[in-house]
């Protein structure tokens, strides 16, 4: 059921797979001290609930040549979110889009190779129909990268 809390074993399993994503079910079971069937059932349940979406490799986008990250707040025409997000999805350098409350309507994370490339990406974004205003900021560093580990560790501790 969506929204259902994780238990300590779920959290320990997810931490193990976060640290060693190539482990097989049998090795996970051995390290966790549970039966292979228990691990498989947990993985199936976590996938069914949408908690576990897959096992993609962790990629360093800067090492791939996209060393510049920027964020844009977009104000869009009312009722046009689906069309705008579809157009943004067609821009390869747009990595994430969140519908938000507050100042803007959409919060966009995008990447570029350098400042000139960022200008090209921004031009593509502002060229999308129904975007009325944008405000873009360049990320200087990422002191806290995306993470879920503290939430899993809290669950393991039972906090």
C-alpha cells in the first residue's frame, strides 16, 4: 500500500543495496541473516509499492561532461502544466521538473557543459510555449547531494 512505512528489515535491505547494488538475493539474505525467500518477498513488495524503482547505476553527471547545474523557477500559463512539462521533457539537459507552490509553478533542474551551453539550454527552456517568466540560478556546489540514507538509518534505529 502506498505511503506505508518501512520497517527495520526493509531499511536494512535498502541500505545494503544502496551500498552494494550488485548484490544478489542470496548474498543479501546471508548478510542480513534472513531467508532468501524473505529477501525476495521484501524486494517484490518494495517494488510493488513503488519504493524500489530499480537498480540503475549511480552516475556522476559532471564526469559525463555536464559540469554546470542550474535551477529555474518557471511561471506558466494557467492550466498548461501538462503541455509545458511535455515540452521540457524533450530537452535532454532538463533532469528534473517539480510542480511547486509559491513564487513559480515549476522548479527545474538542468545541466550544461559550460556557461555558453547553459545559455543554449535556457534559450530552449524559455522557447517553450506557455512559459511566461523564468528565474535561473547556477549551483556553485552541492554540499548535500540527493540522499535517502538518513531516513533509512532512522528506520533501522526505530526513531
